C-alpha cells in the first residue's frame, strides 16, 4: 500500500503508545506535516498520497484534512487508537483497514521527527509552523483553507536541512 497521511499518523500513534507518551490532535497533525516536509527535502518524495491527501493552511497551522477528520473525535484528549478506513465494494464486501506505514525511509524520518520534537508542547509546534516565512505563513488567509503547495514545503524544509547540516560542521 502506498504511504499516506493516515499511515504516517498511525505510525506516530503507535510510537506514542510504545513510549507511553500522550499525543493529541494538534501534536499529531504538526508531526505528520513536519515529517512530510523532511521527506520532501531529504528524499524528494512525498509522505502523502496525492489521490486524497492535501495540506491546507488553517487557522491553527498546516492541516491535512484526512488526518484531522479521522482523529477529531479525540478533541484535546490523548489519542489512543489508530485511524481506520472503510473499503466498501458493496454490502457484502466491506473491509475495515488500519493504514500501516510500510516505507522504511518514511519511518526513519518519522522516528527522527519524534525524537527532535520530543517533549515539545503542541502550542510550540503550532508556533513553529506559524513562523514568518513558513509555508503556512505564505499561504494563510483567514477564513480560507488554502492549499499549501508541496513546492513551498520542500523549499522550506530543504533550507532547514541545509542550515542544520552547515551548523553541525562548525
């Protein structure tokens, strides 16, 4: 199965359960977006499935609607269960599928994002993704859920990777 936002989100839910660390809607959403950004920058590949995953600039930062709608029932409570999708062929052929992340490169990025932002409260992740010059900042328009192009996200995270790489050299 092709990687998508829900498989990546479920992977973060799994990590949080394994490490006995709460993850909530905002923290999950930002980590999925950040991992997607690093995948674009490092591997020149999307962690999302362009058939149904898009990133939009909402009031609270970059949002992937499929992730938001799959986990919104948690509100501000810790997320305990993975997202499930329904594969409906007809009344006699209905399957419930838990999207699982299979791509090892994306898992590597997700693990790095988890470690990098370990202990960072959700409000700070929101602040990071709202900063001047971020893709969200460039696309946000109050009251309009504008698409954040992958090209913006890739450029931003490529610069971040370049900065970190140069910083570690000195």
